[in-house]
C-alpha cells in the first residue's frame, strides 16, 4: 500500500520540510509515502484548485480530505482506518490537503471520507507535518511498537 499526500503549493519553511523528511524516513520500513503538490492558482483558486486535486487522485486510492468540517478523529481511529485500508483492495490512501483558500463542494463530495484534526484552522503547509507525524504514530499503534520519545 502507498500513502499519497496530495495538496496545493509547496512547503516553503525549512523547519517544516525537515520535520516531514524525518517522519518520511521513520515511515520507510512500513509504507511508501508519495507527495504531489500542485501549483497554486490565482484565478478562482477554490474551484480551479479543487478540480486539479480531483483529477490528480489515482482512481484506485481511498480518498481522505482534510477538512475542518470533517469528522474529528483520534490517533487510534486513524490507525484503524489505515490498517483497514491496508487489508483491502485499494492500492493506497490519498490524503488531500486544500490550498490556503480552501476547496469547493465538488471536492468534498468526491472524497470517500472527510476528517478534521482539530477545530483550529491550520496552514496547509503546517498540517502536512502534523499529518505525517500522525501516520507514523498510526504505524506504531498498528505494529504494537512504542512511540519514540
């Protein structure tokens, strides 16, 4: 199984990139992480970026949109979701992260599930680090290993 981070815009801050790289390395024994970040749009960003995201998702992937209005889940729930999908016929899980302007209802309706990390609004760059950390934590839960300190 693969996990795809699909989003809008690049991660620009060095400290975020370093954190993401650290967790990618820690995850490498468990799962292949792929990243695909599409160019930000200036004209009608909500609709144009949403449509680009829809077109970019592989058809055989389970699609999860990070959405402040989605269902709030915890680490155990995310681990269960990932483990369930690992044992299913999907080729991977696509975690979709909208751009700074958000996304439209077409994208909300396109995905299989919408999850929220918190009621807080977070930057689309920062959530990438939080997401990969939680995916790593999920694999520690799935494999009954202690989370690093």
